[in-house]
C-alpha cells in the first residue's frame, strides 16, 4: 500500500482535496496522514484495532482513514446522518475505539470491547492487513455488516497514471461508491471536491466555483437537479462527465439529461458493496446498457439475476451467514435484461411486485409514468391486497400546471395504453416530493 503515499510525495504541489472552499495539496494530505499516525499511537490505538470514524466526507476524515489503512487498522466509516443507534452500530462492528470530529478537531473515545472478535476480523489481524467495515442501507431489512480487506482494495488502484481532473464525490463516506471514487481519484492524484451539502443548488455552486469536471451521482439526484432547475442558475460549463449509478436509470431521465447537458459525456457506473466498483463499458447508443469489462470479475446471469465473482469480494458478513454467496459467486439481487454481451439493470429482485402470480418490476411502471408530461417524479411499489396478494401503487410528483380535473383516471388510462393490465397502478398518490433515504434513494412516502 506504500505506493499511494509515494505517489503523493511525487506530486506534492497538486491540489488534492477542496473542502469548505479550502484547497489542500498532496503535501498537506501526506503531512496530515503522518500526524494521524502519531495521533493513533498517542491514544494507544494498536494495529489491528477496529476504529470507528464518525464523520461526513472531509479532508480530516480522509486523512485519518488513510492513516488507519497505513497502520493496518480496521476502519469503520460512519456518516452521522445514517446512524440511528450508535451503541448498536458499535456493537455490531465490534469497534474498539471511536473518533469523531468537533469543528474538524478529532475527539478520541475509548470503547470497552465486548466479546471476542469475529473470526474474519481475527484473520485480518493475524495477516497484519488493513480492513474496512461497511453497513448496508437496511432500507428493506436488517443492515448487513460487511468486512473488506482494505489493503487489497486500495492496491487494486495501483497501476494508474496521474491525471489532471477535478471530481466531486457525492456518495457518502460510508458508501462503497464514495470510497471507490476516493481511492480511484487519489491514485491518479486528481483533485477531489467535497460538498458540505447535497442540495442541487449547493452542488451547482461548487461546480461553478471550483470548475469541477466530473460529477459522479445517482439518477435520483439528477432528477432532483432537473426538478429544482438549479442547473439554470449556475455556470456548469466546466462539466465534462456525469457518472450515474447506485440504482437503475430510466430512458426518460437519460433523455432529459442529454438535452440539458448536450456536451457532457454520460457514463454509467456499476458495483455493489460486496464486490466494490466494477469496470464496465457503456453502450454508445444507449447508456442504460453496459458490458462488464473488468479482468478481475467474472459474471453470469441466473434467472435474470446478475451473479458476480470478483477478486475484491468481501471477506464475509459479521452479523449473518453469507447465503448470498455460492461457490464464490455473489448473487447481486439485480435483475437485468440482456442484449448480446450488454445488459441493463431493471431493478432489485426484492422490489418485484407479485400481482396474483404476475411479476411487476417497479422500474417498468416508473418508466411509463415519467414519460407523461404532468409527472415530474414518481415511486412505484407494491401494496397489499386480499385478492391478489399485492397490487401496484405509485406516489407521483406533478407539475404545478397540471389540470387536476380527472387527473388520476387520466393517468390510469394513459398507463393502460402502454402497460399490461396487472402492471397498471391501482392506487395513485399525489405527493409534494418523493421521500429519500439518508443515502439519496427513493422510499415510499408516509401517507
């Protein structure tokens, strides 16, 4: 792992991180990593200890994460916005020490460790490797506690060339997509711009102020950007690439983004918390489709579900059995449509709506709804029904200019013209906005 710090030393004057409008160079970052190594030693944190980092993405948190990797600790990034029960989080991740920040000043908390460490953690400790513990979002069940070999993860970015670019990181400090962006950008000595807010206007302001070239984000954020019309109020001409991932994207949304940003290249990104980001090649004619182009990854499709086998697979779960793995293959839960060697993510297996035995993918219904000129955003989900088990329901955000006369019957009629009968929403709820989870994913509104 020493290669990444050697790279920092070889390019000390390049801007590394922009945080709160302050620019830190790679010299600054290296110095701060060394300071944190002393900080860890002064507080009795030994190699192999499990250390929680309670922080959003900041320069300080990034330097501490790198120091933990360098000292062969097991790091647990924890975004405060995603923590509902800190004590339970500490218990499940088997954290020994917790560091949080007060006005960017680290505050050390010693945690009385509980029972013996999980065998997977003990193995990393014995091998003197750094580790990374991540929690799944838990939006549809109990959060999974995943253990990565952090040394292996970072070394995966080793053979990269220095490139001058400025990229935002929009995904969180505790998200594999955010960490993939971090390590990949650091490996090429790029500039990383960290937002203090994920509101569209604030992101656009950062792009204008710091001439950001790359915006990696989610379809949900892109739709918020369009609805807010913040892109009209700022100079976003520095943008060269918009990367999107973490969820399926609709053709309707892609079309809108192409109209708004005609000179910007669109790139789909793909990966899972269990496998890290995977190199893919986008279909130039339809960016919804991609093919896997990663020498470290094998894939197959079983009953429309994508299975992956990666050299970057997690070591395992700390709080449950690894039943999503079969002979090294990870069952992603992503349902895909194949077109030759290309594929398109249609949605999550666990989100499929069962209408009297007929299977409905929410993304198919959402695609149709988003094509209607009166509908700005929507969320489709299954609703319990005594006769069919489930029926299709939809929350919709409508344009202020919408004619409300017979609106719902008109939308159902529109859907019947484009969908099969069992796919048509039985219940349509008009909402002011689609509720988002702490990780910027759509969830059902509480009506």
